[in-house]
């Protein structure tokens, strides 16, 4: 097998780490919010001048809320202009609240999806507040939700993080060992 030039070998672990991280990011679903298998519909209808669909993944510590915003009636999406979506949540008993958080556009393929991640610390009955404002006016919804602890399942994020860190370190150790062996072999030949 042909050996890489000395400068290339030193950058190889970093290149492999970057490639692994890039592959992990590309493998992650681009729009896991509305399509998340645990997502529940909180609202799907008309509020003010908007047709809204509000979806949430109801977990303690990771409450993802997505609002899909479109103009109600016959007007086109161009009538919306700049849309501002603000999300917040509060425990029904008033013991905790999170937010408000400015929702971000989900991605280029779904420009009408706005999402935010809220981090409540307790399970139970909650109320999610969704505020939408644009050139068409403002509207506010308060939607009931029951938060639950996250179930078991495989910790994919931890596995990817460990792989991204461990793989280059292991490769670097193997390459260093090969370099030491090659140096020892050269010294023995002379």
C-alpha cells in the first residue's frame, strides 16, 4: 500500500472527523419537527387571519413546538410578508414557565414552518402559547398539553458524538503507532 506524504498523514484524523460529522448531519432528518414520530397536533384550524397547525413533541427538558403558518382564506402566501412567531409555555399550576422564544424558520423546503425548543423541567399539565404577527395582523393561541418524561430508546445523539470524537482519536493512535514502528524498523536497518 502506498504511504501518504508526511503532511497529509497529520491532517488525516481531522479530515476523517470532519467527514464523519458531515455524514452524521446529513443523515439527520432535515425536518424532524412536524414529521417527528412522537409529535402531537395541538391545533389545526383558523385563528385570526391565519390557517395554523401547531405540533409539539411533549417531553420534559425538550419541548419542540412547530407552528405552520399560512394565510386563511383565498389570499396567497405572499400576503404574509415577514412573519414573527413567538412560543412560550407555562405549567397549568403556575409553578414554572419557559420562553418566550422567537421561533425560527424550519428550513428552505418548508419556509412556512416556524419552530422553537423550550426546556421545561417538570412533567404534567402545561399550556403552550403561540403568537403570530405579520402584515395580516396578530393572533394568540393558548393550547393545553401534557408533558411527559422521555422514554427509553437508543441515544443516537450520544452515539454520534462519541463516534465523532473517538474515531479520529483511535485513528491518530494507530497512525502514531505505525510511525513509531516504521522509525524503529529504519533504525534497525541502518
